[in-house]
C-alpha cells in the first residue's frame, strides 16, 4: 500500500520504518526539516533499537522517504497515519492543536485525489475527539463526508520507547476504531501478519481504551511503589513481596475485580485497606494512592444515590443487598449503606435477598441481622413478586442470577437501576433500565 505518515516522532518514525520494511511505499511528513533530512539521508531522527537499520534499508530500497509538504505526502498515497504529538497543556488538558492542524491540511488535499483516501489517527486522543475535532477539521477543509467520501479510523499505538520496534511487531493487541467497515478493512491489511488479538470497535471506544491502558500502567507503578515503601519499612524486601503478589494469577494478575460496578464491601477489604493505610500513616510513609481507596469507594455509593434521587420516585424495591450474591454477610455491605441513606431521606423501601432472608430466620447471622440492622430486616419481603408490586423503581444490588429472569418478565416501563451488572440484557428490552457504569 502507499502510505503517508504525518509526524516523524517516536510513533511516526517507527511506523514509517516498519511499514517500509513490510513492503509498503511510505512518505513521512513533518514540518521539522532536520527530521526530514535525516530520514532522506537514511538516518533515524530518534534513538531506538533496530530503527537505524530499518530506515537505512527503507531509504535504500526506495520505499521510504520524507517531506515537509503535506500535499506531496497525500497526493502519492492511499492512506495517511496521523502520529503528531498531543501534549499536555499547563492545566493538564490535552493539546489537540497539532492533530487539528494536520487534519485541516489533509482535508484540503482530499478533493484533489482520484480515489478514496483513508485517514488513520494514531495520536492519543480523548474519547469524543474524533467526533468533535478530527471529523469537523477534515470535513470542513475538504467539503467531503467522513465514512463515505473518505475513510477514517482511530488506531491507538501501544509501543513503549526503548523497545518500540519490537513492540510494533509484537503489540499486546491491535485496536481499530472504524467509522465504516471499508476503512477498518483497509487498515487491518497492514497488520494481518501480526500475532495479537484484534479488536474492531467504534472510534470512541478505541480512543478510550488507550487511556484506560496508560492510566492502568501508571496506577500499577504507583501501587507497587507504595507497597514497596511499606514493605521496606516493615523490614521486608518490596521487590520480593511484589514477586509473591504477581505469582497469584487467579485474583491478582487477572481479570478478577476489573468489572466496573458498585463499591466493594464485606468483612475483609474495607477493614484491611484501612489497617494497612493506617500502618503506613503511623510510620510517616506517604501512600496517597492507598489513602484514596476508601474515598473512591464511597464516591461510588454517592453516585448510586444521586442516580436514585434523579428518578424522583418514593417507593423503591432493592433486589439483593448482601455485599455480593451467594452470601448472607451484611457486614460493611455498601448496599446497606445506600439503603440507610435512602431510609434517612424518607423513601418507602422494600428489600429482597434470598440469602439474607434465610439467615434472618436461621443461621449464624440471625443475631447480626436482628440486632445490628433491625431497621433493614423489617423492610424485607419474602418474594421478588412482593417487591416488584411495591417498587416504582427497582435497584439491582447484587448479582443473584434470579433477578434477571424476574425483571425480564416485569413491566418494561418501570425504571431499573442496576449497580451489579447481572441484569445488563434488560437494556435491550426495558427502556428505563440504567446501569451504574454502562
Ligand atoms: N512516544 C510514545 O512512546 C508513544 C506511545 C504511544 C502513543 N503515543 C502517542 O502518539 C502521538 C505521537 O507521540 P510521539 O512521542 O511520537 O510525538 P513526538 O512529539 O515525538 O513527535 C510528534 C511529531 O509531529 C510533528 N508534527 C507536528 N505538527 C505536524 C504537522 N502539521 N504535520 C506533520 N507533522 C507534524 C512534530 O514535528 C514531531 O516531529 C502522541 O499522541 C502520543 O501520546 C506516543
């Protein structure tokens, strides 16, 4: 394929060199004359393993060149990769001016082309930027329509500096956010030889995924550092502690606990987060990340409360209020916190939870339910049907699979707030279904 690469920084230079190696004809475009001259003389504008050889080979073969002129790049190619910088502004917001400018330049050339051209954004952009910045810039300057007259994709880059060529060839995944299938198919043809999961999705989701990845990586580093600092203070080797932590691929290095939903609770997590944080504080160890875990958890309870208040109803049914399905444990259940806030605000509540109901009659937790949370116990109904007859609004509080079947057969107009996730299929049938994070 004939490809132009806009922006000859780390991302653009690596993409240009690797695509030329893979047999494509590549024109790099950058206003920086020094970078353009370096590439045209077969040298790399960036320091990276293997890049010098790839650029030298690419230029020698005639498949790689560079220019300062956008019209030269666009005019000779079928697809453009936009790899310009998106730095932070002083207030932390994203500076999208280079993306905007390059899209205006590309758009101005599109009407002159004889065949459909596809624009691919590889720069990191916040969700909605394609819609609000990229598409308007391209359409205004070209007078053409994205998805019909020209193709458009978002294709986040996951390489790391220092191992950039290796990472280009061994990506953790290939994400293609496409405005139409033809654009995605054309882009995918560049990556067909790579062994990596391929995700074809919307442009907004592709934009978001890149941020989720990077924020997660940043979070992991700070988490490991805070744990390392506490471990060292306790006379332990933080590296060894984190190695032990990483051996657990069932709960730690896994998908576990990575589904968005409601706050955590139960008899262990809140207590243990508080204890370790207190221990660090007592030793004057700064653990800002650990310190904000409980705050973040409480913010999720407050969010659910705001969602409920916005429904402007009085009679509410809560399906499931132990801290997770399959248990009768109400200690530190965040759903109980939510219920107590609703009671305090004068809502007329009914609650159903099969396990808590049984426990209130027999079992070790009977005493806890009757003596510690009697105000909750007294609101319990015996059946889901009783609860549905009462609630103008139903809250799904935990993932008991029985709730989905019951709600599927219920009034499709009744508002439902799902803070657990098991009832997501209702989004297709119940117009007033709302999930807390979906
Ligand atoms: N560096 C990384 O490791 C990395 C990894 C993944 C994603 N990203 C993202 O990729 C994007 C590029 O990052 P980078 O580190 O390669 O940036 P960079 O700052 O190294 O390079 C950007 C290049 O764009 C050029 N440029 C500016 N305006 C231009 C225009 N109108 N036309 C053509 N070129 C223009 C600049 O001259 C510069 O050479 C950013 O959004 C970044 O967040 C970077």
